[in-house]
C-alpha cells in the first residue's frame, strides 16, 4: 500500500511505495532528508465509498447501465393565459380608441403625442414577451414596466425626432437610405440596454414597435411617414 510522507523541510505531501518503508532519502522538491515510516507504523486509510441515492439506483437505466434521471421541467411563462388575454384585450381597446378618435388625432398634434406615450410602454412590454432571451431570467412585475417605460420613451422620442425632419426628405425614396439606419440602431441599442435583448432581437423589437404604431396610425387615418412628417403616426 502507498505510504503517505510529509517533507520536514518544504512540507510537501506525497506518497511512496511500501518497498521504501523504514528507509531515508532526499525530498524530490527541496532535497531535505526524509525518513519513510515503517510499514507497521503507518495507519491504514479507510476507503470511502460514495453511494448514489436509492431512488437513482432502483430507477430506470440507460443502455450503458447508468441511472436515467428525469429532466427538470422548464417553467415556460411566455404564453401564459392571463397575460395573453390582457394583451389581446389591450390591442382591441387601443384599435377601437384609434378609430373613434381619428378626427381628434388628425387635428391635434399634442393629443397624438399623448396617445403615443400611452401606447409605447405596453407595446414594448408585448414585444419583450416574445423576443426575450429564454436563457436569462426574465424581468417581471413593476421592474419590467419601469424598463418598458424607459424603452418606450426612447422609441417615442425617435418618432418625435422624425417629426422634425423636412417633408421633402421623407418623401424622397433615396433619402430613406440615410434616414432609416440611425433610428434603427438607436432603437436596437435601447432594447439592449433596458431589456437585455441581444442586438439582433433589439432590432426586431424596435421594428415590431414601428409596425404596431404605424398600424394604429393607419387605423386613425393619419398619413404614413413617407407621405410627409406632419401627421406621421399615433
């Protein structure tokens, strides 16, 4: 059996073969003289055996004979019933409001701005439910709404910046090659910072927001951005 030895000089610990029992020799590290204990002076070390829990040894086995453990079920809350119903109901109410208030929204820029600020956080929240990273713990509750409001404020601010552009720029197709990239990059970055979406998911998140607000603007009878910035969307 191997004999445990401790060097008196460098305190290194190692084992030597039992054939060196009772002999002296230099330490392989510091060359200090070491006397190996005699075999009868060595206390045998009891072998420790680790046993698997009974439920694993008595359960089903794989083809190699190893215990087949049951995988932990992943709790998926993305399409939970109550939030889904709330989102659908909110969409229907918002579309109905856009239709009923189309005349007022067309004539009052301030009302359009208020409406945009109201619909932005829920739209951001809905997009996050489908585009979030499944490998990360999702934001929930008040903290999620706070982040959605911050991201929605940035998105709404991008619409406001677009409103300041001259009409002749937005009506020329070639100018969109220069108009579109900056807000898309800023929107993706806002989703990345506030919602921890990767840059690609953040890009699609902002595009989702644009499609929703454009659709609401269309329902409200507002001109589309490419027809002039004076009355672009909700």
